[in-house]
């Protein structure tokens, strides 16, 4: 062998996997994983969350000062840890902007709305937004934009099935929503048949309707698009009492509507809306622990949570109008901080992950998964084809009321084996060998589940790119999107267990030789 080829062979040998000090996966050395899991403590989680969900953050509404404060807090924590910034903003003079991925959102604010419902030429109801008093007396624009203010007939379409012969051209179409999964496809079907808009009778609380009406005048955020497609269904919401008046009856229940025969109602509706458009700046926060394996460091495990919440509401003096969002999603956000610190500590000890770990705090989840959509669809900071998995954490601090008499040591696993048997098996292995010993429930793990959790958090913007994901979740509760979602109600011991499980699963994925294979049907 010549000297030149001997040197080349030596170079290849140095790069071979067996020649590189490899961090073992969780199955190979569970005790090593446990060493760093132990750094994730209830006390540290609570210390962060009591700050993050404080009134000072003003509910962290997307694009508002409170959300910016929250992002700055997260960036400051990463800077203190020494975790690598991965944002696109330039940091100066030891600032923390290097962790920010800023971007603009379009903000469409409703300046005014007027509507009228008539029957036989006689006006039976009229209204406007903003409207003093009971907001249940409103038609609430939910999606899309009405451009024609002329009167149009209201047609009842039952549950939306078997209506091919129903004439809905240039009509407002009302139908009963029997399950969430079918709502949008059914609405789109009627728009494709020529409907002007869809009206959905609903039975939310007066409080929720008032919040929705208030939100319309604050604005509706969306990612900028080169041109409006006009293809989205136009949807209005209304209360059951108002819907009853529209169809010429009173006091109808949801069951009454479902049983009513499809056809014209005899009512005419006109809706006129004036909008104002501007832009709002917001940001994701992104940090990374770089992989230690030269052959795998350019592959990524993304751990995500949303940093925003729903802000504040106008209340009478002495009432609480701040939605602190301790569980939603302060719990996931702070969990990631502790997981990042554990990985950074491991790396400093010479036990860094072979693949790189990206810590992604997205904004705008409450406005429609906007921050994760921006990251995944418009400005991915790492190649999506090199992203091997997404572990998304959203609401892991409270209890599903239906589990109160079951076990408290549980977590709902959504995604997993529907997409990748590998990622599901590895999550279960970590739970077993590292001693987190949580009940891993698949209760909501179905694309057809009526709650649609499979598509309702930021994991979905990775899933649609065929990236395997697990969504960790403990369920909704009485304080979901309410002012009572405060840090004193969090179970920090159980939150720490779930955080350790996510850390262990990320460790295992980052340190296995092979990336998790896409094997399930979930993306279909």
C-alpha cells in the first residue's frame, strides 16, 4: 500500500462509527439517561412557570408586548445556559436576539359589521358588532370574507349529507355539526356548490361569544400569502336561540335541528362587513445543542411547544381579565427549557447527542398554528428532509376530568405508531427502562377522533411534511382558555415525569444508528 493510500484509509477509519466515541441510546445505558433526567426537577419547573405565567406577561397574546416579554425570557434562559442560538435576528452587545426568528403576520381587523334577517319582508332581527349587551345576539364571522351585502336566502341542509339535489346557489347554508372532523369538508362542499356562506348553529357560552366578538375588532392574524385564494369556506357562527329565530321557530335544541328536514327556511340574510388591514411582528425562539457525531450531526430532532396564549379581555374593575396560560402552553414551554438544560449538561460532560437537538418555541399557535407553519413552510432553519422526528409538548400540567378517579400518572400519546412504529416503540422503551413509568394512553390517538387533537397543535405542521411526531398531552380541563389556568394548579411532580420521558425519548432518537422509519397510515 502506498503512503498516500495508507493516509486515506486512516482518514476513513477515523470517520467510521466504531472509531468515534458514541453516546449510547437509552436501551444501551438507561442509567446514563437517568443521570440527566434527574436534573429536570419539579422545583425548577415551578420556578420558571410562576414567572412565565405571571400577570406581567399579560396572557402572551401573539404580537403583543406580553408575548415579546415571554420570548425574551426564553431567549435569556438559553443564553444563560450557553445553548447555541439558531434564530435569524442579529444579536448585539450580548443581547439575546440571536435566538429570535422574527416574521410578520397580516392582521385583518373588523371595523364594523351590520346584518339583517327578514321573513316575508318583515325584519325579525338585526344587529351590529361591536354590540352592547348579550353577544349571543350576533352572527359571528368565523372564517373567510363576505363581499356581497345584498340579501340572500337561508337554506337548512340538515347534517350536510345527502343534499346533492338541494339548491344552495348564492344562499346562506345552515347545517348541524355532528362531529368536528366533518365540519370543514362539509362547509367546503357547500361553497363548491355555489353557496355564499355557511352558518353554523352552536351552543358555546355567552362568555365565549363575547370573547369572539371582541377578538374580531382586535384583529385576525394570518401568515402573508402572495394572493388570496378565495377558496376557503366562508363561515358564520351563531347561537342556537338566534338560529331558531332564523328558521322561524323558538327554543330549538341541537337535536331538534338535526331532525329538521332540509330545505328553504323562508328567511333572507344580508351581511355587510368593513375590514382594516395592517401587519404585526412576532417571533419564534430557536436554540440548538449540536450533535457530536460527524455522520449524524446534520440530522435533527425538533422538540417544540408554543410560547403564546390568548391574551386578555375587558372586564369590570376588580375582575380577572388575564389568561395566564400556565398549562396552555406554559407547561410545554418550560418543560423544553429544562430538557435543553439537561442536554446541554450532558454535552458538557462529553455525552452530547449524536444528532442535533433543536428547541423550538413557536408563536401564534392559538391563532392557527402560525409560528410552526412559518417555520416548516416558509423559513425552516434546518432541512426538513434531515429532520428525523418532532416531539411536541402542549398542556402537560393538569388533569383530564375523566381521569380523576383513574391514575394521575398518565400522558396521552398522539401520533406515534400511527406514523412510525419505531418512534412509538422507543417512547415505550424509555418509559420502561428509565423508570418514568407513566401510563401511555392512546385515547385520542386517531385522525378520526372528534376532538381532532391529531391536527390541533404544532406537531401537525411537521406531520404534513412526513416527519414522525409524538404529541404529549394530558387533556383539556375546566380552565382551558379561561382565566383560571394559573401556575398554582399545576402538578409539577407529574409534569417533571413527562418532561423526563420526552428528554429520554429525544435522547434515544438522537443516539440510535437509524432514524425512525415512517411506517404507519397517519399521514393519509
